[in-house]
C-alpha cells in the first residue's frame, strides 16, 4: 500500500519531467546560484522551487546537488532553512523513485541518489525534534523502511537505519515509526545479526575488480586502495550493526511490550552478547546497551537469566577495563536483585561480583562495591550456607571480608593491629623470596597468608599482594584464578583499573583463555596507565613496550569484526581445494581415491632385505 501511494505521487507529476536537457542543466546550476544568493527573499523561493521539481527530473545534475546537500547537512545539521523549504520531502521522494524505477536508478549516476538522500534525512534529524517532525510530515518513514527491508544494498541499509534511529529517539516522532513496530524490530534484529556476514561476503571477500564501483567510491571517496576499502567496510559494518541495535534500544526503552519480541529469539540473545562496537566504533555500547534495557523488565530479566551465554558475557565485561564495564555490573545487579532470577544467575555471577566488591566508584556510580556487597549478602545465611560450589565459597569469603573481619579489626587494639601488619609484611617478603627462587607454589601460599593477616584498611598493601598472587597463578597455568586476583587488585586501585601490572597480568590470563577482546582492552588500558605514569618524569619520548605492542597487535587481529568470518572462509576454501585435488588425483576422476597397497610379494621381498621394517 505504501509503495502504491508513493508511485501515485510520482506519477502525478510526470508532466513536470518533460523539459529540454539544456533547461534541466541550467536548472541544476541554478541551485548553486540560489543557495549563494544573499537576499533571503530571492533565495528561499528559488531553492523551494528546485526541491519541488528535483524528484521528477531526468538529467545528470541530481547527484552533484545531493553531494552538496550531504555536505551541508553534515556540517550544519541544526540549520532549519533547507528542511523548511522542502529538502526532506525531496529526499523522501527521491528514495521512493529509486526503488520504484530501477531503469532510472541505473541511468547516469543515479545509483548514488538513495544513499545521499537517506544520509541527508539522517543528518537533519540527528539533534532537533522539530526537524524530525518535518521529516515525518515529509513522508520519510515509508521509503526508509523500504531501504531497511533490503530493497537495494547494505550500503543504503546503513544510512536508512541511522535515520530511522533518529526518528525513533524523539517522543514526538516515535509514534510514526512505532506504527511499523513489529516489522521494524524484526528487520533491525535480522540486520544486526547478519550484517557482518553480509558485508564480508558481498564486499570484503570479493576481489576489488568485482566489487560494486559505487560502493568503493562511497567508502573511500576515491582515496586509497583495497586495504583502505576493507578498513572502511569494517567501520561501516560496525556502524550498521550498532545503529540497528540503537533502533532496537529506542523501541525497548519506550515500549516494554516490545521486549517479548526481542527475547523470544534465543539465538538473537546469544548473538547479542557478542556484538560490540569494536575499536572503530568504541562510542557505542552495542549489544550490552540493549541487554541493560531488557534487564529492566521482568520478561527481559527472565530471558537473560535463562541464557547462560549472556550471563557469562556480562561477567566477562564486568571484569574487564572496557568503557562499558559499568553496564555489565548494572545488568548483573538487576538479575541478582530480582528474586525470580537470583538463583538462576548466582552460580555464575557471584564469583565475578565478589571480585568487584571493593570497588569505590565506577563511571558515575559511587560506592558501587557496597551496592554489590549488599546485593550478594541480601539473604546470606552464614550458618546454613544456602549456596554451594564456587558461588557459595565466594559469598562466604565476602561475608568474612566485609563483615567478620571488619568487626574483628574494629575491636582490635593498636598493638595487635601493628603486629599483624608487621607479620603480613614478613609473609610478603618470604613470598617474594620463594617466587624469585622459582618456588611459585610456596610463594602463592605465603601471599595468601599475608592477605589473611593484612588489615582490610591497608588498601595499597593488599592490592600488591593480590597482584603478586595473580602472577603466581599465571606461572602455574591457572588463568581463572589469575583473572580473579588481578580483578580484586584493580578494584582496590584508585582510580579503578589504574594498576598497570595487574592490567598486564589479567591481559595475559585472558590471552591464555583465548578471550581476545578482554585481553585487548586490558592491554590498551595498561599502555594508557603506563604512559600516564611516565608523564611526570623528565623524558623526551616514552616508548611503547615491545611486549605490549605485540599483544595489542595479536588481539586486534583476533578481534577484528571479520576475523571469524575470514578464518571460516579460509577453511572452507581449503576444504574445497582438498576435495578438488582429491577428485583430480582419483583414477576414475569422479570418486574418492582408493588406497593403493603394495603387492604381497613385494612386501615379502622388502622384508627379506630388511627394508620393510624401515619403511614402516
């Protein structure tokens, strides 16, 4: 129905397109003359007339004008002059025409028109709700929805989902997008889940000579070769995924009834916890942003708690130096505070949260460690021990640390406290001696004894002990214990995650577990902390440690958005080549090769000469 309406609008003005080519070219030039006209009374009618005629023209000037509009909208997105003169309606009609008339789309350079038009719509609606309302009145939603459906390519999908996300972010314009809620949500979920594979298979994995030329032009603006195109394609793929998730966040935030649509697909939830903006789009919370919104509803919490992969992903995020670490902690606390989901997640979440219980602040959250402690000890029965396994051990440790030890130390005399501090220092020194002598297991025991003796208020000393014990666990090939101790050390740091050695040790532990993303985040934070510590020293140049550069390079390769797809594609091609070679070497040429055995009499002769045994 929507496409029919747009076709009627286009056909209504067919007569306007019957003009001489010279007049059309002159009219195209008139846009640039009109836009530079200083007299407002002359400029506005001329520009409005051009926007009114532009969707029905058949000359080559359209792309040039759209490129100029794209630049104006990017640099002055809050300027209402052009939108009020019909620019947004013009863009909507151009997209509709491109979809309705394939022959027109392939004429001249019109293939660029839908991308530029959708980009202009997205740029003008990025900040001001008034301009977003103009876009709704101009009928922008139906053609953008057509692009989101995949009427053209992933390049146009990217700018369409960006514009729809802006329109869905305002109270006044959200209802217009919400009229198509079920379809928009389904499309955005599909795009978010499949866009990386789509961009890789349709562009990155294709030889440069076979790629769509207009895709290459839009990606690099004619600058750089295939490597630059690949990097830009990765950036655009990340944006396509993150903007699709942002559109879903707008729906999930404004309408909790949408949550059941998002949560009924378990496969999408598993994919969601692996979606992140990457280094090319680090300002987007990506998947965890949507997870946090879903955790604010009962249906969302039950769905998250029922998916082990999501809970484990939140734990990994909470014990990392990612910018969105606080979101992971928020989600875990929401799941633990709900009595319906508490028992479902405590087994996985409790050990992770205990490691963070001594955080002072995280992002804008003050006393976050106390909040974690209160949530975990909410129904703790230290006599009965309701929880078992690793979770029960972790919560009992937290009770001992935050309740029992504080009580004992509060009643402790100054003399006894001094003696315990001195004994803890002695144990630490013994641990260091054992460590440097190569007796790592004994060093671990000494550090543990020192931690039990060291007063809770001696934060810096306990930080070093946890960090030293993490190094011991690394050498004993126990990455899980190393991650736990390094995280406890980083929780004691001020600011949080501000201890370089602990960051490096946790990065190594994550590397041992094959968790490239977490290792990369810790490596980058390690370098940042190291560089900050060198600023006050009198050095002209601070060099990046070679071992850190190697780790960052390794993990950047492993965490690339297309890394998994590239390795899968490589294995697929290798398997294909093996099968092809096997068929080619087959005697029949069409079946599996047979095993060619030596004749029995040859084996007897070889065995008699002593050669058969050597060959075997």
